[in-house]
């Protein structure tokens, strides 16, 4: 019988006031391929048993109702600008981001698993995974089925969080600016997905947008439309059929947006996991609607 190759990485932690470097075992053969952004609860539990870091991305109320003891509490705003209308954009300073991620225990060779509530959440796990991938962490994943699936077989024993050694190495493969999107609105192979509620698509502004409407030519799909009644993400033929109805094919370039890039971050994770060329417009409607209308138009029909 063969066993997965295991390697140990040192993680710093404080015990009784003393800084110690503890070996955390990570199984190389159980780590999913970097092309995957979504893993099953069973795969997640295996990675966690091997020392993976867990990010609980739920809001405080949901996290308190069903806690993951030992997980790092992370919200998407930990990595974004604070001033309106740029609240959806990632911070520009890579050194600041590196330090924040290290403080959360992130290392390049340690998988990170983001967990959310797939029924009651806003796709925060997808947004956090998109953030990590954009910042260069290729072993970051969200759990299909979310917290319910992950804890279905009982509570978890997590390795110490410690201090990580990750250094941001940003990629533009999964991101797009408002200027780039505006220039490509008429591109024949571009599919734009508006992942908000129907009322937002039609022009209502319930979450602080400056102007109402949607990007011209955008197709509407609420992010939860990619999640089944059981809380699991659509896959296989069901996912292909839903996306094909929007014009999303293997040759397409897909850009998703919402209000601040959270719901669209989730959709971007689902699409990239399915093998599509997908990017998240993180600035989304907060930024686009605050920009000059003649350069960044909106439609309501």
C-alpha cells in the first residue's frame, strides 16, 4: 500500500508566551490541481487533516451560530480599499497585503480553504478565493456545499494558524479594470455577467450605487442561480446548460460584476473551476456607476 508523500512546513505560534516553530504536515499528493478552485467537503477534510489553513468567511452572526473552532476569521474587506466608491477594489500595496496574509497564517505551500454559508451568504468564499488567486496563492479553494457540507460528518481538528511566509505575486489573469471593460464592451467574444438581483439589473440601487442599471450588453444571472437547492454548486451538464443559455462557451472571455465584486467573485471562481476564461470586475457597480456616464454607460432595458 502506498501513502501520499508528506512534507512538513514550519509555522510560528505562541505557546505560554514563547514563540515556537511547529511542524505542520502537508500532503503533496492530496493537494488538488491548481486549475481547480472548488473542492468537495471530503477533499477539504483531508487537506485540513494534513494541515491546511481554514478561512471562515461568514459574517459574525452566521459564524457564531455554527463556529469552526480554530479557523481564521476572514472577511473580504480585510483586503480592500475603504473609501467610496472603490470599496470593491483590492488594496494597491502588495507589502501591506503580504503582511496581512502572513498574520492570518498564509504560506505559499500551505493550502487555504475558504468556507461560507452557501444558502445564506453572498458568495464570500468565492470572493476570498478569487482574492488569493489574484494575489498569487494557487492552492486556495472553496468548499462545495459550504459550511453544511464541511461539518456534515462532525467537527474538525485544525492545525495551529501560526504566522505564514506568503509574499504577494499579483496576476491580472482574473481581474479587469473599468477602463479595460469599457474598451471591450463591443468585443465579439466577450460575455458580461451581471450577478446581482433582478431589481438591481433593472435599475434599483439598494446597496449604494450612484446610478442605476446594468452594463450595456450584460446578461443577468443571480449568483445563487449557480447553486442548487441542496446548497451544492451546479456541475456537469446542468452547469454547462445554464451557462450556455447566457452565451458562455469555451471560447468566450467572461467578465462578471455585482455591486462590489463579491457575488461576481463567487461566479468567477465557479467559471474558472469549470475551465472558462473568467475575470471578476472587482470595482463593480460602486465604481462604474460613480464614473462619468458618457464613458461608463448603464442601461435599464
